[in-house]
C-alpha cells in the first residue's frame, strides 16, 4: 500500500508559492471568532513557511454558502486575526479566481501571505470541478493539504487540485492527526467506549455499524439520541428529529446484539420550550408536547461517568447537548471532566474529535487533559471507520 507524501523540512520553498489548504471553519458571532483553536494550531507551520521565505496562498472554507457569496460567512475575521498574530504582511483577496488572478498576486514577496476569500463561495469547489481546480492550481508551485478535517471531502481545493500540481503533500497537522489516531487505534485497551453526539443518525450509520464490531459500549447523546428515544417508545415533544430512521436504528440494535456491544441512550434529560430558555430536568416519561430536549439529565450523567470508570479507552465525537446556550452545556462538560480525570490518572486512553466538541469544552475555564484532541469531525469518524479519505488518497 502506497504511503502519503508528507511535507519535508528539507523541501526547498524559498521564493516558491505554496497553496496551503487549511481549515478555518470556526464559529462566528456577529462576525467575531468565538473559538480560535483551529486558527491557532495552524500558526506554527505558517511561521515555519514564513521563516523559509515561501510565498503563501491560504485556501479555506467557512460554513456552507453553497456556491454563493454570503457576507456572514466571509473569512474577513480570520484575516484580521492572522494580521494580529503574524509578523509579516497578510493580504485578503476577495476577487474571483480566474486566469488573471495569478497576475494580481505578482506583488507577493517572500514570507508574505494572501488569504483567499471563502473557497465555498465558488460553485466549482463543492462540485470538485476540473476547471475551478485548475484555476486554483495556477496560483502556486507547491500544494500542501494541512486540513485533515476536510480530507473526507471530494472538493476542488482538497481533491481535484492535486491533478494540476507538480508537487502535492500533506502538512504537519495532517501527519500529527493520522499518527495520533493510528497509535491510539493500535494500542487501545478494552473495554472501549464510544460516545457519539450530533443531530443525524443517517450521516453516522456506517461509522456506528463499524464501531459496533470493535467497541464494547456505544453511548448515544445529542439530538441524535431523540431518534433512539422515539424508537424505544418515548415522546420527545418538539425535539429535533430526523425522518425515516426506524429501520436504521433497528439495524443498529440488531448489529449490537450480534457483536455483544452495549447501546446506551439517555435516562433523563434537560428540556426547555425554546433554545434560549432555562433548564428543566425531566424524566423521559414526562416530556411535554411543547418541550425540546436540549441536554442529558443528571441520572444520565451518572450512568455515563460509571461507564467511563469501567473503560480503558474512550472515543468521543459530538456534544451531549445544545452547548450554544450555557444552560445546556452541563452534560458535555461533565463528560469532559470525567474523561479528563481518568486520563490524568493514566487509567484511560482518550481521543476526542470534532469542531463542535472542542468548541463546547472550550467554553469551560477548566484545563482538561485528553490523550488526543482532534479538530476533525466527519474525517475523524470516517478514518475510525476504516475508510480511505479522498483528500489523502491523492497525496499517495
């Protein structure tokens, strides 16, 4: 099996233009960055390239503008942040990417940076379009993908661009992610528990089915748990539900029984009549028709803590509740605290994945300890599932 080509410290980049694919898909509120962790992790490599006198063109996305310009999803806040953190000239290019674009970059000097506007403003990105990929590729000499979290996407700036580049590599953040996840998978100790949150069962059916064969416990939290509660006969009021999941969930339970994997769902919950409301603890049998489940309850927290106590490895992807409202952050932080305590005692191997998971725990002032913290969500899950990631396959 061919290996991924990684960026080497010995690669000569002076006066070369590097097209650097990063993931700056950060949460914004009123056009201000709410969690800078993804941007901060990219700074060491950017500084390394600056010191080596490379010219750097940064490509990233933010949100899902679906090929249309949207000022709410502009990378302008990222541009301002980079200007503050980097001791070099940083420019922001908001124009179209076409045959003329490269000529407009002629002013770029060694060690300087151009940040392109949100690449998903262009229809060709999501379509993995050849022409768009070719235009992107024309902007530089060397391509580096340092966005592991996007590498499960077949998109022009991740996948098709490599077709038109003479040199393409994975960056140091990608290498760090892969090495860490592989190490944990290879050295995991049983019992293994996986905590999965998120809103849609259908997007995680394959990874859940695969995990069932390899873990001892799966704990379902977040809005996705609502579908499991409904399947088990509970009324969930106006809580978020995905349609047509009965067969999917039935198959999950059947697979779990076949492979002797325990499936745990919430035993109680925190509800409100709206997303901005206050918290009320409810037993599952007493959820009102107008109420929305927005977090797990105290009994569920105790159960999860007990399962973590008996585990040797924990994989976690997805918050336990609607963390954007601090009233419903309790479950997520309780899980984080328990995993951190066990990890600190060297009694647990822990790996956390997903931008929302990290954003949620970053709302706490506590310093948590985990074996590995991955900013990747979908890519993290698909890698665990054993899938080949399109963005990495083209770098082999």
